[in-house]
């Protein structure tokens, strides 16, 4: 009740929604450290009061135009026979953009990933998801019909640039700087590729995921396929983990069609 009264006072003082939410979290933590039970802290009154600021912080659902995913694929296809001429940062940007498009992993998840070579030209990407599910993720890429826009082909080319003594270096190692690329550098690399594709300015790296899934929906992908590929809904995640043993190969094969 103390927290509820304090939040009510903040609202009366025209505090922002984020400010109210942050104060609630801070006070809840303090009370928990003093031994109060979580159920007693987050009472019905506080839950009702927090509905308005929480709703205000959510991103509104609205129709938004997204760029055509084929723009990226065509650019990657054109660069497939020019790999030796690509700068290290552009090469890295293409590889990361390819992984994001075919797996819908977030950039931060790709940045902390490890890559393992598998038989038959396959590549395994392992990472961790801290948003939504807080779990490990393993994505297996298999060769596509068009190798020019195939993630396994680009990953192999990226890894084959290194000498034998450097094979155990992290996947996003920059030889030009003799260190692992930072998250900001990987973001810059992808933005360079997006700019080269003539994608309008203002779009974030995350828009690659949106564009990829928009194309899949246009191609007739089912709701189950989309939920499974994006890993958004916990219900779908449970089905994926325990019952749905189908692979995402079908949706990736369709994505690669120009």
C-alpha cells in the first residue's frame, strides 16, 4: 500500500510512465531485501495502479511499411563472386545480415554466437536468448539451392579467410584490428550493407527480421511457422521444444527465392 500511494503521488505530479515503473521496481526491491514477500509487495492495489503506466510504455500496434527483403538478397547475390574484393567490415555485415534474415536472431544474439562446422556443408550457430525466453538457442543452416545467398556458403567463406593458427578465434574476430568486433562495430557493419542496398535511412538493424518475416508471410507461411521461426510466443516455444520436431528448412528455402 505504501508503494501504491507513492506511485499515485508520482502520477499526480505528472511523472513519466517510465519514471513510475522504475520507482516501483526500486521500491519493490528494497522491500524484498527487508524480508517482505513478493506477493504482499505487489498487492492488488499496486497492480491496478501500474496498469496505466505499463500500458503507456508499450509500443502501440500500428501498420508500418517495411523494405523489401529481396533488396538485401539481390545485393548479397551480386557480391557473392566478389568476396575477395570486399572490405572486412562489409564482408562481416553481409554474413551477419544473412544470419539474421534466415534465423530472425537479434543482432546481440548473433554477436555473442559461436559457429560450428557440421557434415554435408551445414553450419551450426549457437547463442543465448536473454529477451523473452532466457535460454540457449541452436540454429542449423543447411545449404540452399542458390549458394550465392546461402548462409552456409557465406559463413564458410568468412571462416575460410583465417589461417590455420587462427581457426579457434571467435567468429567475429577482426584481423584488421586484431580483436573481436564490438557490438557497435557489428551494428555499423550491417548498416553499411543496408545503405549499400539502398534501404531508406531510419530503419534499424532489427528491421531485417521484420522484412524477412514479412516476405515469409507473403509467401504463405503459416502462423505456426512464423511463431516457431521468430521464437516470440512462449506457447509456441513450448510446442517447439517438446512436440514440434520439424525444422525451419522449409521457410528458409522459400526465403531464398527471388
